[in-house]
C-alpha cells in the first residue's frame, strides 16, 4: 500500500499545530529517535532522561509529498523519561483535514 507509519522523538515540549513541509524542513534534523510503527506499535530506545515530544504519523507517499501530508494522520504526546525506566504511551492519530 506504500503506507509509512513512523514515530519520532524531539527534545522538550514541541508545539506541532500541523504536519507541513515547513515543519519537516525545520525540525527533521532535530528528531533524536525514530521507530517504524507499521504494525501499529513501535519503540524508540536510547533516550536520555528528560521531556520529549513523540510524533507519530501515517501517510502514503503518493502521488507527491504535499499530497501525502495533506492526507496524513498524526498525533503527539509529551512524555517524561526517567533513568532506567521504560515509558509507554498510546497516541491516537487524527486527520490533517
């Protein structure tokens, strides 16, 4: 189907009002952890203690990146990671439109 479902971690409490090409261009290099979530679950490992924004998005990379973003589903959560502690979070995805 060409669907991509990915989670990304960003340091701090990052406000993400919408998924746009500008967001990806400005923040893609700031992502410090990634997970493929094609099965509906994913794990980002190796995060240092601190506060992180987790972004999960689902999109089909056709026919163009702009169209993929317009039809994307996404959601975020802010989590606090403690030393030697696993954190689980459920994130509901919502449509861009």
